[in-house]
C-alpha cells in the first residue's frame, strides 16, 4: 500500500475534489460481478454528487447482472460534464467489488494519482473451472496484492466481504467499499450516511450504516499505517485429500430462478415443491462451486468438509 505520510482525513471539512471545480470532471468507475450491487453503489455516488450541486452523468452495462457476468458503471461529476463514459487512463477512483474485475479495469485508472479500492473477494467464472474435482487448479488471475498496488498511485485491498460477514450480512460488502471510497471522495460523512439511509431498505439501515462506517475507518487507519492490505489467496492447487461436499442453502434468499439447476454440470440440483433449490443427488456433487458462483442472490454456499481419511492423509505429509 502506498504511504500517504502524515495525511489525515478531515471528514467534517470537505476538500476540493480533483476537477470538480474546473473544466475536468471527477471520474469514478465501479466494477464487479452481477449480483454484487455495482449499480446500487454507482447510483448512490451519482445521487450524492448531484445533491452537492455538481452536474452528474452515469453510464452502466449490466446485461449480465443476473448471470454472474461482468458489470460496470461510470460516474462522472463536476462543474460541466459532456460525456457519460470515462476514457481509458482517466478514472480518478476505481472501486472493484471483485478481485479479477479490479485487475481487468486497471488500465482505466489515472496513472500516478488514481485511487484503487478493491475487495479481495474472488468469484471464479465457470470457464475457469474446467477441472471440477475439489481442490483442482483454477484458470483465475494469479496477481498478488503487492503486484497490483505497485501499479497504482494509491491502492487499498480490503477483505470487505469478511467484514460484512462479521456484521451478520455478507450482502453489505459493497457498502463497506462505499465507506472506503467516502474517505477518499471527501464529501461530508453525514451526507454519505444520509444518502445510504435514504436508499437502502429500511430494515437493513442499521447494518448498512455500520458497514459504511467500518469501511471509512479502515481507510482512515490505513492512511495512518494502522491497517495492512488484505491478502488474496492463490488459486488452489490439486490435492489428494478427501472431502465431503455440503451445501448450505438459505431458502428465504432463493428466488427460484433455476440458474443453478440448469447450469449444474453434474445435474444434482433441483427445485423442490416450494420451488426452492435443494441437493437432489449428493453423491454426484463434486463441490465445483458453480452453483455458488452463479447464484445472483447468494442463496447457496458450498462447504468442503475434510473427511477423517482426508485429514489423515494431510497429517501424514
């Protein structure tokens, strides 16, 4: 992570944003995978900038949002904004909700001064999972955090998903990243909280506000050298250990979209009488995680529980 020296954030006293008061707009690029809330994050940023009196333009591509595909959104605001899209190399802020998607868009970040904020969450696309055995190597990016941070002006790798899980709702990882952005895109903290409270469902207001605050605190501490960038584990290597596959399904999140059932390569899933997904053929499941990665509503978690035989093999090494 870059060392900002003694720089401290003055949340109560907004500083001028790059370009916002001049001819050049401020450019924020938000990227991720369908279902992560990329569009929600970008709309919050656009609405907040508009409330601060800036002209705002937003552009987005989300056709693959329900299929686990790439989603991105451009937000531009300033005194005068002509185009809704950010030219390559001119993004002032790149907020990535998934590790590989963050790397995919690095060329859009402004060299030397651009701020990179990325969750270390890995959502491996189906075509990277050619070998479906548990522990098989994946065709996924292998760049480490240090590899990426060295390429940007100021960079932060945050395990936002884990922070959200600690709050009891793994869906608010996007708001953790929004909080991290709020420390760099220095509108008043109270305005960030108001826009989030007004935008999210009322029953999730408390957890979303806490996620926003935690993300902001993380960056503030990181800039003082009190936080270290989260690590990104390398793609798993082949293993001979034995595992028992266990699916954790959250029925109230399942929308009966049938994507997991249709895309399961082993055909071991089905919708039950209530049209909730269930594991119909446990012996066929290889634990490939395609259902987990493709579920747009995070209703499925795949657990690979090591068996006694597998544990014994590992201990003998």
